[in-house]
């Protein structure tokens, strides 16, 4: 198992002469107003959960879009700030987007076109020419921000996710020959050719991404999808032994790197001295009583399977009325992308189902479903993970889903059951979870019942194995494997095998 210090030593030894730059849309810390005072908080999302500990270890530069209403009050004249504010470990450079850019690039092309295109969740993508133009402009804005920082220095650029398909080529065109080594990690699924071919800008997207020296996906399946798309769409050479694409004398390596979490940090924080006080406060806040807790933690997104989860809870109580007043389902849901109509429709559907189920089963002192829309701080969330006998991750399609791994890492008591969608990338690693098909309410509800009634010995056996998996394949091992792939490109070494 690798720990933070191992990654630090690895980076210092191998990357000492290079600037280390991460680029993402979402920033790791944002500044907001709270009762008239400026407060720093960490936004939700898997990219932040995974990369913040890596950047703390590597002491690099993170470039991201500003999202906090008070960001401009604390950022210096170079648009930078040292983070975390209480114990600075790396530099955050903020890129400022106007409302038109945010609407077109983020809500438009990124999340109303590419997001549904890549997720098999039966939502039609919408491709608007004006959104595409904003997407081009914002990718160029980020390219300018990167080059402004690195100048003529050699650098490793680590691009995150689907917001920046064009950025690799823009950077290579702007930089001197052999100045940059660029890698791209794609955090969401990559679609099949049959799905991807409807995209009007498919060639431009592929050309942009193939300027990378390496592209990482969560699973072999997504790597294979990408290779098939390139093979059928562009004139190129596919080397399936090396898992690479050669186009115009440039080789791009394609690799599966399942992302993870900082197991040791989560495990430690879940046992904090004030955890009992937090547990008592949560039980009182949500009126949990002595009920068994089933927990869901998600952004409110149509890919996360929240309505399907509620329908399974409804069916569970229909088939097992003896569970009335014995269980409670607590859904922590963070609102997202509310400017997009389908997200507003989803929010309305969830509200309807919550009200329907509670009306159907509630008693004087108990309701089966509690739904809170809040960005819960990690200190409370980790305690809530440990309090929950069952955690439900019912994604309809997901690249990885780190909630599943966070839940496992937080259960230092080696108890609890993870009910996990077979369509989440984490299901390929956490095989001891209770795997379900979220589209099948009968099988889903049966899985929930089995999780609630599972003997303690079996619960512990499953949890111990899952904790071993997350402990060994932690976020630092993931980063080291990824960076070793970059070093292979630069130094022509055999790829470093991290065991």
C-alpha cells in the first residue's frame, strides 16, 4: 500500500524539474458569504474528493473555474490563493467565467450535450452551436491561463474530465516542441460508437483528446469503447497490444486507472474525538430514533438513480410491513445544474415520490423517508456513513462513484452493508457489496431486505474484504500509477508497476 509520503518522495525524485499542473472545471475550495462573513468550503464531487489529497502531497498548481461568490475578495492580483487556507499545501489559480460562458460552456455543451451523451441514462443530449462556441472559447481561456503560469518551463499537465476535450491540442499548439507532457483523466463513462457518433463535433473532440500523451479511464470497458470510437471515426493506427492510438506521428496511450479515496484520512476522521457528539446531533436533527438507517449521498442528477431508489424503498415497505417504524431512509442530496430543465424535472419527481411514500406509510411519530438538500461538511458526513447500517449507491451509469468507497473507508467498526449498482464502476472492485440492478424494483427491494437482515458475521466478512480493497488501492496508489505512465513517456522507461 502506498501512503502520502511515498507519493511525495516519488514526485520529488522524478518530477523535480517539472511544473506539476492540474486543470479541472470545479475548484477544490470556494469562498462564500455566510451571515456576512467570508467562509471557505470544499465543494462536493468525486474529482475534488480524489485529487485534493494528491495535490496536498505534490504541492502543485491547480487551475479551476471560480464558483464562490466571495472568491474575488481573497484571490491575489494573479488570481491565485494558497489552499487549504488553514494549512496551505498547494496553489489554486482561479479562472473567471462570465454568465454567458458559464451558461454555454458549463450548463450547455458540457452538461446538456456531453454528460447525457456519455451516460446511458435515457436522456437525449442537446447540441447547440452557440454552446459549442462557448466551449471552444472557455477551453482557450484555460489554455491561456496554463501557459501564463508555466511560461517556457517544462511541465506535466493533468487535465480532468469532459469539460476540456479541446484543451490538450490547444496547449500543444501554443507550447514549444517537447515542452509539455499532457495526460487526461476522464471521470465519467466513455460511450460506445453507436452513441458517440450522433455528436456533431465528434471529430473535433477526438482530435483534441488525441493530443494527450495519455488518457486514463476507470475501466478497461471504457478504454475499449474509446479505441473503437477512434478506430471507426478517424484515420489512425490502433495498437491493441500497447493500448495506444497513433495519429499523425503522435502516440496517445489509453489506460484503465480506477480512481479511489484517501482511506487513511477518512478512517481517521471517522473516529474523531467529537464524533459521538456529532452522532447525537445528527440523530436529533433528523429524528432517527432507534431505527436502522439506510443512507443515500448524491448530487441530484438523473444518472444517480434516486427515483429508482425511492421506488425500491416503497416496494420494500409494501412487501415487508413489519419494517414500518423500524427503518428510515435518509437521502442527502446536493442540488446541481438547476439551470437545466431536466434537472428541475428530476427535482420535482423526487419531491413527488418522497411525499407519496411518506403519506402512504407515515405514522404519528415516524416517516420512512427524510430528504435533505445540503452540502454536508465532511466531519458530519463521515459520522453519518458510520451510523448507517446500509448505504445505497444505485447509479444508473457511473464512471466510478466514490461514495461507495467513502462509506467503506469510514466503517472502522468493520460493519455495515453496501448496496451497489452493477452499473457503477466501483462494482468491479467492491464485489463483496450487495450488487443490484436499479432498474428492477423487485430485485432492488429484495437486495435492501437482504442487507437489512444479513447476519452480523456475513456483514463483517464482506466489509473487511472491501476495506482491504480500498485500503490497498487508495488514491496515492492511483496517482502513482498514473504518474508512472507519464514518466514512461518522458524517460522511455518500463512503466512503473505499483504493488
